[in-house]
């Protein structure tokens, strides 16, 4: 897997990001790092919404960023503010701090494992943005992820919503989805 393949293959924006993460995983393992990058934030929402949500950069959580920074700099990425940018590959990455998402999904890409924040974590992330940063559109993105045909851990969602004081927004999203579907969810709200 060579980063130059990003330029020669016809990849969608999200495929390009997943390819980059798989490549970065491979490079980190090659230098003996145990840190594995996890895709979080807008690009994770982009993946779960089939590309309907657009994110310019990649938010990447990683325990130890120094090996990753060294790799990116070796391949010509330049630090611009919080981001690492490569004009050659048209990639923009930001290493985010904080706690590693509690729930992570593994996806396979070209025989390589890539880690991504779970749909539940991304729902909580968007609901937090809707409530605490007053970004109404993020309530809609939480609803989109809630409506996916993937099985969600509703107990975990409620636990996290209580921790973040956003149960009201979770229930608002669930009710709106049920209203649109013309039915009510098979879970008890509240």
C-alpha cells in the first residue's frame, strides 16, 4: 500500500480517507508503534452517511501522535495550525485529543483494518454539537445515523446521553425519526 496510489486510483473522498488511515496504520506498525489511529468527527459521520455529510479534514484520535507526525512529515505533510496538510495528496488531517471513544468499530479495507468511532459515539457527538454548540444541523445528522439499518446499542446510547446531559436531544431525534417513519420505535423512551 503506497500513499502515491491515492493520486492514481479513482477513489471517492471517504475512500481516500480510509485508504490514508490504512496506510498510516501500516506505517505506524512498521516503526514499531502500538498506537492505532481512530477516525472520529466529521469524517466518521461522512462514512456512516454514505458520503452525504461532507468533511474537508480528517479528525484522528491517536494515543501517541509523535510517530504519526514523524511519518506525515517524512511524506511531505506540513503543519498548518492544528492540521497536517499535503497538497500533493490533497489530504488534511488533525490529531484530536481527549479520551479514546469507548466504542470503536473495525472495518476492513484492502485487507487492512481501520478503526472508526462507532455510530453510537457519532450520534452522541452530533447531539452534543446540536445542544451545547447550538448547531441544529447536527441534530439532523444524528437522526440520519440513528435511521441507518445498522444495529445500534440503545442502552449504551442512553447511558452516554445521560452522562452528557443530552437525553432530551436523543429522544427528540428518535421521536422525529418515528414520526417520519409513521411508527414508533420498539424501545421505551425515557
